[in-house]
């Protein structure tokens, strides 16, 4: 293998330099071209020259934020070409345009791996555009097919303008895609390493809202506002250009990774070069010239020890932030690398680095890849590795960085000391919070915490009868000893029969035990506990004390249910002088009756005091992105001013015969609102509304009174009952006669009969939210929705996707061709109309 690099301002100048050189025009030659200027015409001219002069070679080119040649950075507007002529390695390259993969970086990575991976592939060199491609998603796709193959390279740059970058090869040039070349060989050896050493500083901040590489909120604030808060508004106004010097640092696989912003949106969100997931914690990163250079020298020293054969090609793909932060001292970093041999490369908007069987996407790093085909012994000159920081000239920026690093380290030490002190007291604090002082048993807080993981088991509550009398007659000291005595008895029971014992406030205990939902076994267990206690004599300080116990039990069927039900059963047992009781359906019905009675009173009061109101949710046209219509949804304002959804009161209103009144209120108020606003809208009617003659008459009367028929859509639920009922069919005909239209609501939620759509006259089909909300994770659901849309389209009807709750779901239903979109992602139901676009 032979590697030669040349600098050139123009191709004419390069031609003169190459005249005396050997012929590189061979299929075994890899040409890497690093372009100084990012103008498409300039890049295309350079590309065309190499294709013409070296038609048999494999070309890999990119625009940059600076070019590395040997141990220095070349002059402004100066390009570099590196010829690597292989002897025992075959090259295979290709360009991949992101538009061919629906602008999906992950899919493009899969395609690269599938197209170029071979059994003997030792390395993939790849350059991606620096703005549109998501580097992390691209590498995820690539790792899926070729996780064992090292990948080196990075994202193209455009001299920090962050406007348009280019990559190219023999086939084409693109600002939205990747180029890659596979090095296939049994003889080729690869060594890789990287340096980072940006120090995380400040508190950890939580990513509270993000989608892949787009971060909307950090600690509940917009991403831009977080930068403004910690770095100042002037810095945040210059994002993303200055942001790459102030990355966010996170940890993945025990490796500190920088993420630099490369784009800013009007909503205050930032686009980063790689993904930052919701829930991850980040800190701002700051560099220190001394530490970065020390780290580089250490990395090269380590690499010198690990490299087995003399390097024949050395490539650097380094972050633009290093060049801009290190400034003149970037030469020191490159001189350290020069120990390995002549190098070439460029400054990127993101680096690809292979480590431990996985390629990571990095920022703020310098990555190295060293190649060798011929197994010659290494011969390094190590003098250049003698690091001396005396020549470093301090300036204000470096001093501030040093100060920040030292302060951060001191704060970390202080935090560690505080954590150790807290740790020393944790056992004491834990016992105070979670254990009863008198008996040392776990307390009520422990019980509640435990119950979350005990669904399916049984909770037993035990209460001493008339314990107040014992305290009053014998004194609190005797009462405490009685409690400790009972605790010991119950502990002995637990040790024999199993379970877990808790001490609750006052004179109450609890046991969690698994009876397998066997009522007979549970009843026998309660009787065993009573016998166990009755067989013991309570002699305390020579006082023979008569103790009786009341016990209640309940199966833990769901979180929070067991303790509440057992407590209610215990009160019932005390009231009826039962020695034990097991919570049953009769007690549950009583509780449900109380709840229903409360809701019924709320409904009556709301109707009487005009607290039944419509809320309006916008429905968007997927083509225009504008609000086309609204759906009127019923709400109840309770006595405390809280807004209740129909889930809380609608079924009860039907049972107490007030549902028709609510329907009339909704018709009156909705019609009045939209007669004034002029927007199209829909209301919901169910089967009972349609069969109710009074409701039907009221509806058509109000349609004529307000003159809103042409604006109105009546949504009816998809149900088999409609098909055979003549009153329903007559009602639908009347709706169309009056000038309104019908929409089938919640289609696909249950009955889902496609024949139904052809029988029941309608203009709009609303696809049920249970299908839409999981469309991004469930392939079967997506197929069902796609089938519904295609079928409905053939019937010349329109479709509405309900429950669109995030951007991923929005993009999917949009791609599937739904006509209208409704959901919390675009607009929640509100008391006032929203006139806005998506």
C-alpha cells in the first residue's frame, strides 16, 4: 500500500504536480478529496476533473470545515487529495441518496450495510452530508447489517455556515445522502482510536421532550432558552453556528459523548448532529486546551504501543469544534499524530468511530484510523510525544475554561463528600421512615410501597378490639407491651405459614400472604390466625389482659385496591361485631352506589345551573394544514369549577334519564356558536338519541332556526344495530334532506363491518383512536388503517384519523393519505375556537 497526498488551489495546479508522479489510475486506488469551498459548482468542477483524469479509481469526496495535511491545516481555499494505492485490498463503493429511502437515515444505513458488506470487509469509509442526514440513525442502520465491521469517516461541513454540505463519488454529488467504500481484504489491518476530553460542567439537565435528534425541551424549557439561560441570549441568538463549541455531554455505554447543535427551529427547538432521547440527562461541555492536548498525546502513546505493523495510511476525521476551540494549538495536536506517519483528513460536523464491536456517532472528537497491508515492523520516532505545555500562551478564553474545569472538579468532590455523608445516614433515615419504632416492623409507608408489586395476593388487616380501654385502664406502657406481644405472636405465625407482617398506626397490623385467590383457603387462614392469638395468654407485668381481634381480608386485584377494600371491610366487621370478614362484591356495590349517587347529584346540579358546556376540538385538513372544522364535545363543570369529561358522567346521566337533556343543551349551544362563527362542525349522537322522537324533533327544529345545516356533520357510532333499524335509516335520510351530512364515528373499534359502510349513507368515516394511537408501533394496526383508508376512498368518502397524539403518528397517517387529522398533537378540546394551522 502506498499513500500520497497533494494540496491544490486549482486543478491546473494539481495537474502540474501530478505530471512527474506515477500513474494512480487503477481500480486499486482510493482517492479521498477534501474540498475547501462548499459551493456546488466548485465541488462539481473538482469532481469532474478527477473522474476525467482517473476514470478507473474509486473516489470519495466531501466539503469540510478545514483540511488536514500532514501535521498542519492547509490554507483557506486550498484543497487536498489523498491517493491510497492498495496491493492486497479490493475496493467497492457506492453513493446513497436519502430521497431514495423516504428521507430515512436509518433505512439508508441499512442499505449501505446490505450493499457493501462482504465476508472479508475490513473497513467501511463513509462520508455523509452534514445537515440533513441523522448521523446516529445512519450508523444504527449500518450496525444492523454490519456491526462487526469498523466504520470511519464523518459528516461533511461547510465552514460553519451550516447551510449546505456536499459528499460525492464517481457516480454523483449530493447534499442529502452518503458515500461509502468497502475495503475488502484478508491482509489489511486496522487500528482506530479517538480523543474527546470535553469536560461536562454544571448540573445535570433532563431532556423532557425530544424526537430523535430534535430536542424541544430541556428541564421543561425550550432548548434555545436553556442555552440563553446558561450562556446568554447573545450566544443563543447565534445558534447553531456557535453551538458546536458548547455541546451537550451525555453518557452512552460508559463513554462520554458530545452532541452539537446543527440547526435551530422557530419554536425554540434545536436539531443536534446525533440523537438525544427523552429522559436522558445532559450537561454542558467546555474544553480545556491543556487537557485536550494531554489526552491526545496519551491516546497516541497508547496507539503506538498497540499498532503491530508499520502504518501505510493514516486518516483523521476531527470535529470542527476542536479546530475552532484549540485555534493555533490544533497544530500541537496534529504534530502528536504525525508520529504515526503522514496523515490527511478533514474537520467534520460529526465523526464515525468504531469501538468494541459497535460504531458510535460522536461530536467534539478527533478520530484516527490507521491502515497497513504489509506486515513490516513498526518504526516510530517518539520524540514528538514529549509533551511540554510551557509554550502554551494563556488567554482569557483558556483561563475561563481552566477555571470552569477546576471549579467543576471541586464541585464534583464536594458533591461526592455530601453523598457519602447522606449515605452514612441513609440507614437511620430509612428506618425512621419505613419502620415502626415500637415493634421494628415495616410500617404503613412500607406496606403501601409493597402493595404495588403484590397484585394477586391477599392483604389481611388485624385490629385489637377496644384497645383504647386497655390504654385507659392499664396505662400506655402496658398498651405498648400488648402491641409488642401481639407482634411476636404474629411473627411466629408468619414464620410457620409464610407471609409478610406490617405494623400500622395505633393498634392495627397487616399481613400480605398468597392464598391464590382461593376463598376457602383464605377463610381457613383467618381462622388459624384467630386461634393462634386466642391460644396465647396476654400476661403483662402480672396483669392478665383479655384480648380479642377483628380481622378483615381482601384480594389485591389492582394497585391500591386491596388496602382500601380491606379497610372498608374491617369497619363493616366492627360495626356488625363479626370476628372476621372477607371483602366481597356486596361491599363493592355499596361503594359504587355512593359514587354513582354523587355523580348523579353533580349532573342534576350542572343542568340546573347551566354548567353543561361544549368544548371544541379542531379537525385539520391534511393538505392545507388548516382547521377545516370542529367537533363539539360535552363537558361538565362541577361545583369546584373542575372540568369533567363525559367519561365521568355520561353513563350515569343515561341511568337517571337526564341524557336527552344534555343532548339538547349541546345542540342549542353548539348551533349558537357556529351560527355566529361560520365554521363547519360536528356533534355526536348515539343510538338512543336517534330513537328518541323528542330529540329528533328538537334537532331538526334547531337546524332550521339557526340555519347551520350546511355546516353540520352528525357523528353516529359504528354499530350493527343501525343496519336493520328503519328509524335510523329514516333519520339519516332526514339529515341529508335538511342539508347536513353523516359521519361514522369510531370505525374499527368493535363491529368494523366493511359492508356496513356501503349500507349506511355517510360522507365521512372517522377511524377509531384505538387503531391510530398505536399505528407507529403496531404493524398490524397500520395495515388495518391503510385498508380502511383505501376502501373508504373507493367509496368516495372522506376519512378522519382520530387520536393523533404525536408527530410520528401524524406523519404516518399523513403518508397513508387520510383526509382529515384530529388529536391532541394539533389541538386539544377547548372552550374557545382555535383558528390556526398545524
